[in-house]
C-alpha cells in the first residue's frame, strides 16, 4: 500500500515563507512525476508545480519566481519552498505521486495526500 503524506502548512503573514514537504511511503517499484496542487474554498483544484523523476520542473504562472519545487528520488520526498506569499496563495495544498508502479511491468496509479492548510494573512 502506498501512502502520501504532506507536512509544513500553517499560518503566515503576507510576504513570509513556508516550506511544504511530502513523502511517499510503502512498497513500490517506481514513481514517475510528483506534484503540488492546491484548492481554495469555492475553487477547483489547480496545479502549483510538478517535477519529473529526471528533475524537470513546471510551475503555474501565479507562483513562478516565488515557489521552488525539489525532489529527492532516493528518499521519495518532495518539497515546495514558498516565498513572498500572498493572501491569494491561501488554500489546502495537496501532494500527488504520479504513476506509482508497484511491480515492474504493472500498471501505475496516482496517489494523493490528504492535504495541508496554508493560510496567508494580509
């Protein structure tokens, strides 16, 4: 069984910083991409940033230059450094592990964490 767990959320003032962490645990063969998503009240879940197992990154326009995603493939962990936070960054942030393959040659599945709340006060 694969588990994905986020940590590091909290309350911060505008202009401040937070660092989110995600770890994928369990018995599996490989993980393809990993990503951070967020969902604000009344809005759809949206991609914040993702990173391939080769280290290629992708960011939403709204966070470019402020957020940095990183990943340690050996530890199956991923971080999101969030700087210059804005009130509009307030949301529940979710970690996603893409195409987790349990056994070689088997079909891969996506796994989501339960989310961590980030609140930015003005």
